[in-house]
């Protein structure tokens, strides 16, 4: 018997179920199946990813590039090993909307500058730096591109899926969201299988609701096989927030 849906009518929303399961004619066996772990995503997931990606920028440096993201209307976060000093931030260009559009034409890039003389905080042990952004045309960067709020209580656990919006090797903005399980969780960091590359440093690590759970930090080698990279790692939001929350007004 084929599954059947019929409209409830023009005056009502939705559809009404009138049949049973979809099965192969003459066998009684279903025609469809979930193979392994279910990987369905509702369309809001795509919308949330696109919205979150607006606040993620390429950090262009004289010596290369990295990634950063807005955590306040005019506050950018990236890694300490990207901005070790205030001068590093002064010499950077923060490039929002560096991406290809759906028709594979180049979107209009929007370049901003940092103002570390007003605010600059860094911590090598948690590998973060935060810096004030200069305004432009009477606006703050977050008024144009939005920002990602940090929740120090956001949960993360093993086998959870995490996604990374990034600029790997300085390329147009990309998202890694396949083969992305969390493999280890401590109070300080998480380790995951989500892909990264040079230039991903400073990217936000998102859960499937696109809440930031960590600041991507680096790849991690097998304990007994140095040089064999088996995981990526990010520092959790909670410990970072404890240090910067008051300074960024959250």
C-alpha cells in the first residue's frame, strides 16, 4: 500500500494522513530506510548556518590569513597565535562577506580595521585574543554583520556534532559539517573530527543550533604517533567567558 497525503482544503493548513507505511508492492517491505545514524536536517538548520556565518570574517595579515568572529557589536575574537600583540591586530584587515554567492559570483567584501588601543585582551593558555573594532560610516561592524553571543553554560558532550565556519587556507568562506563528531571533552577544551586547515585558526565551533561551543585552536597528534593528526581541538566558551565577559559587556 502506498502512503497517501491529501490536502485538508484551501481553508486549512497542512495535510491529512490517509494511508499506511510506504512499502514495496507485493512484498510488505519498506521502500526507504535510515542507513546508520539518521542525518536528516530541517531547513531551519541551513538558515541558521547562513545567519551565523555573517559574523565570521577572514583575518588578513601581512604574513597570511586566519579567521575571526564578532562576539559583540564591535568586539572580534580570534586566536592568541593570530593576534599575539596589539600591533598584530593593528596590521590586520577584517574581511566580512568574503565568499562566493549561489551563482558562483563573488559577493561584495566588506573590510574593517581593529582598534586595539581601545581594547585588547589575550591569553596564550586559552589561545584567545579579543579586540575592539573601529567603526565605519557611523556604524559598528555588528550593526552590519551581526554578532555571536557567548553562552558560558552551553553544553557539549562526546559524539555531539559540531560545525565550523571558516576560511581554510584563506579561501572564500566555507563550512565543515560532515564527519564532525566530538571525540573528547574536558573542562578546558573539546576535540573533534570536523575538518580544518591552515587559516581556520580563530574560527567559531558551533553545535547544531549554531551556538558557539568553542574557539578552534589547532590540530592534535596521536599520543603514540607524533605527526599523525587524528583530531582537531578548540577551547571551550566557558573558561574564556570567565575572563572576558565583563570586558565585552556580557
